[in-house]
């Protein structure tokens, strides 16, 4: 409830800071080395790493993951669109020629779990947790907690969208009133 209240009470300008804080807390809680949030842009065919936390000694990857073509990880994206969690206990167990294995090994990922961010039928992106250079088994109870976290992140994004929409509507109304007063 503490995390949900932080998102509820946070103004639009503080939501990114709260997401960063939440990723750090969740990453530590599940023993991850890196936690991150990606947003999908299906119109442009891209995904973007918008937030990232890394434990001490682990290199951030966010700067290199700003415009990743969805087609590079299409199987992964398709699973997220179906609402599926991806839980890879050991990247080394993937087939040697699997493009996903190559991609993850280049980023020193030993294990990962990703949870889609879904609202109604729309997949907005995903939240993910990596174990770097080692294998880590995320339990079913941890996966369930991370699914709850993903719902909180979806609600934060919806809140942000609503607040932006309200500001734009207010600005449009004020401009219309100003034009009407000029007549």
C-alpha cells in the first residue's frame, strides 16, 4: 500500500521519480541486479527503456536502449501482448542460435523476468528484472508480487496520461475563451 499511495499522491511531475524509487525497492526485494521499465510504441515499431535501476557495480544499459526495434524481440513482444510473463532462469539454457540469447548475453544478463504492463487490451510496455552474470530463479510468489507491481505502474501511467490530457484540455479552453474575448 505504501507504493500505491506514493503514486496516488504524486503529482505528474514526480511520477518518474516514484517509478525510479519503486524499481530500486523491488529490485532489491527480489535480488535483482537491474530493474527497468520499457514502453512500447507499436505505431513506430519501437520500444524505449524509460527507467532503470542498477545495483552497485552493475552497468546501466538505459542509454543504449532508447529506440530498440520491436522486430528484434518480436517473440518477446508477442508474449507480452498476450499478457504472458517471461521468466528465463538461465540465459545459457536458451538455444545457442536463439537471437534472444545473443541479445541478452551481450548485455551480461544471466536470468530475467519481465512482466507486461497491460491496460484492457493494450500492452503499454513491460517491467523487467535481471540477474547479471549469474542465474536466479524467481519464485511464483515473487512473480505474483511483480504482477501487482506492474498493475501499479500501469495505474501511474494512466494517471500521468489523464493529468496531461486535463492540462491540454484546460489550455485549449483558455485559448478559446481568450479568442472569444477578443471578438
